């Protein structure tokens, strides 16, 4: 969400925002130390406060349109956006209407901007695994209508990842990719569980796989992509400084990496910032940045014709350097 939109919607609906959300995140990015319980609690509080300004259907449609426009301006050709319909069900008439609203808004945004959009339905790991099964069945119903994957989000330290195996089995049976978060707040064993119990084909974050050579080797051998958001890792306190983010180690180990912007409203950084991070703080060359871009394309659910066009764009950018 754009910061200006957050302020506009909060004012329109007369909602109070925490002081941290009143400041432009690009100028005042938080350092939340989410690796500690208190830090994650603050992050979740900010996230929920921002989400609360989506009161009407028009708010959701505006959000998706602006997100698509902003991603397109960053050079993206394909956007995958994650939603937990249970967070909006009470507001928009139930789980199914909430998901259908998001999918319809995504379709409208795609037509208006020319940006391809896929939706990932995510379960909340702090809720009961039966709730996740309900969401998996819902996601499966829309596997040919814009839903491309099934995820698992929220604080990894709450709930047991293995308890969600049945939900992911339902999603995979419908042809959806398994794209849970793991290996951010918990260590490498959470990544192993995501691979072996959930059948993960892509993992949100996964950066702490570098702490166990066997897990790192497993990720590389399975050719499972990791969605790495360097600036998010720093702003959330997973790492204290930019140079500690193990992007270089992951790439050198043969891991497929998809650079991503994670909650830019809070971290203050969008997609191009992640590539600048790799160049400015970790010494990635243009050739290596192009490799990261190709890896992101390969890890996406974009249609093959679009992937070819995006790969050509990467090649053209590199040749023009």
C-alpha cells in the first residue's frame, strides 16, 4: 500500500493509526527486531492497523490497482500477491466473497496496467490447522481463476508447521504450488519441515538455511526457490546490518533466489531497492543481478509466453550495460 493511500483511507474512515505508520517509511524505516517476541508483536500491530483501512470494496480495488501500477513502474512484468481471506471475511461477507473480491480486483488491475497478477492464498499458522484446510479447499476451487499457490504465514514460532500437512496436500492435489514462509524467525529445521512435510516448491524467506550445511544442500538439491527480501530482513531485525544478509552465500550454494519486496509500506523499500541492496551492500555485478532476475522469473507462476518476454528483457538490459 502507498503511504499516501494509507493516510487518505484512514482519514476517510476516521481510523486512528499508530505513530509509526504516520511517518513516511522511506524516510523513517523501523527496526523492529522481530526476532524477539516484542518486535514481532509490534510488526503485527502495524500490519493489522494498515490492513484495517480497507473498509469498502472500492478500497480493495484501489489498493490492487495502485500496487500493480507501482510494481509496473519498478520494472515488474508479473506480480504475485498473498492474501489470507479470513482476515477480511467478516468485512466482506465471508471467505468466498473476500477471495472473489481480491481476484476480481486483481483482474481489473491487470487489465488496467498490463501487469500479470497471480494470487497466493495463505493460511495463518497461529490458527487451527482445520482453518487452513478450509482455506486450502477454497483456494483449490479457484485454481483456474487466478489462484496460483497456497501459503502459510505469520510468526513461525507459533503453531507447528507439520500440523498443516493435510492442508497443503489438498492444495497440491489441485495443482497449486506450496509456498509457505519458513526459515526467517526460526532456524533451518523449519525449512526442512516445510520441504519434507508441506512439499514446499518455493519458500518465503528461508535465509536461515545457511546455518545448516545439510539444509542448505537440501534446498539447492530440491531446486526450491527462496523469496529473499534483504531490506525486510534488516528492517525486521532478522539481521542487524545489510552485510549480514546471506544472499551471496545462498547464490554461491546454488540456491534459486527470487528477490522480493516484503511489506514495503512498513519496510519502506520496494523491488528495485532489493536489487540496489545486492549491488551496493553485497557487491553483485550486473551479470549476477541479471541471474537473480532470471531466477525470479523461473520461480514465478507467470505464463510461459510472459516468462520468455521477461527473460528477453533481462538479456536486453544486460546487453545495454
